[in-house]
């Protein structure tokens, strides 16, 4: 298997989802850099990580290799990405620590068996939310219960980048089992009011935004009584 790039010690196989610009960002450690930096700040060897939105598998693999948590349980809605994610895990000898499932986690009580997922030409923009501006291909993806997954794997850190789906998930999610969260907001999907609602849910659940590891749209958070690997950081405003 040809290796196209390396990011934080993780080798990324050549795939149809890589272009020259993305390869350059991977090699420079800038691909999803804020999420990776936040995750490596809060994840430690005693943690179990739940990653929702695995993408091409890089973020979860970097966490698994560098933070060495007990386990990383990843979920990715785009079925076309799953073989490439598993290849990435395999060539980096991470399959004993990280795995991926092609399911959409739903926190609402009226969970359907499947949901439509809208695939764009760029996997980065694919989403549960249909774009009215760009053409997409809709596929049906099986769902799983967020609560049941949490009850089964007992995750302590949540990593989430799901292109706008975070608002619906957070509205019904029980976050009490997590001590840290790293997530990206997508105000283009639900406008500023939706982003504010997401942030309020996080705050109401007892989490503090770590200022030096966060931006307006990417937050790294710890429970108020918790400490990250790099120590407790003060909360900051939006």
C-alpha cells in the first residue's frame, strides 16, 4: 500500500480522497490541526474515546498512536470511507486500539433504523443535512443509539466533527459520563443561533472551554473539576 503522507507519526495511505493540498496539510500537521491539538491535550492512557465523524481516519489514528488511550471507538456515516479508514488503522498497527463503524449515532428517543446521508464530491462537506447549493448523492446509513453506545463502551472523551449534525445530537445527549469534549461547530448549517445553543448545552452540562486550545468554532472543553494532561486552563468567553 502506497503511503501518501504522514501526520503526527501516522502514515496515511494513498486514496481517492487525497489531493495535493490535503497531502501538504497532512505532512505539515495542519489537517484538522485544532481538533488534534485539543484532543492530544486532554486524552490520556486511562481514557476511552468516542469519535463521531471519523473522516478519513486521521484524527482518531493520531489520538490512538500519540495519546495511547485504552480504546478509540469511531463512527463514520460515509460508507465509501470505511475501507480506507480500516486500511489506515491496519498499516499503522492500531487495530488493537481503534475501530470504526459505519453508523450514525442518534440521541433522540425516536431513533429511525436508517437516515439519509448526503455525500458531496468532497468528503469534508458530506453531511446529514442536505445542501441546497451543491449537488449531493443520498445514501441510507444505519443508526445506533448514542445512549446505548455510551452505556456499552463507557467513553470518557468525546471527539465530534459531524458537519452540522452536532446540534441535533447535543439536544438529547447525556454528557454526564464524559470528562472532556473536543468538537467543531458548523454555524453555516444552523446559523449563529444554533451554534450558541450548542455552546450553551455544553456549558450547562458542566464543561469549561479551554481558551488556549479553542477558537470560535472549535472547542476543547473539560469538566470544571477536571484537568487536562497539560493542566487546568481558565475558561474564556466566546
